[in-house]
C-alpha cells in the first residue's frame, strides 16, 4: 500500500437508515495527492468497524496500486477489497 494518512471526525449529520446516530467521516490522504472519504454511523457497530478500518490501514491493507476500473487506467491508487461507504 502506498504511504498515507487516515483521519476521522464525528459530525452531527445522519446516514440513511441510521437517523439520529451521527456520522463518522473518515478521510484518507494517499501520496499527499490522492484523497478518499468514507462514512460510518456513530453506533456501537460503527465504532467497532472504525477501529478495524484503522487497524487495516495501519497494516497497509486498505489501498493498493493497480488498475482502476472507474478510470480505466493502470498504476493508480485503488481500494484493496475492504468496502467503505463513500456517499
């Protein structure tokens, strides 16, 4: 996985299906030029998943350099099979 930084912040907005629970916004900055944002509900399960996302990131499992289907290009930063809610 390329080098990067993971940060998260709690916001008051709710995710669909989790009204009233608040939201964790997770920001990933990769190579200092690639950026990804993901969201989790602020529930017990959401906080547990956030901890697991952090562990995966620390172990360099979250991203890879490979072929991007959405951009139809090779040698780009891509998700590495750990699904995130990005909208």
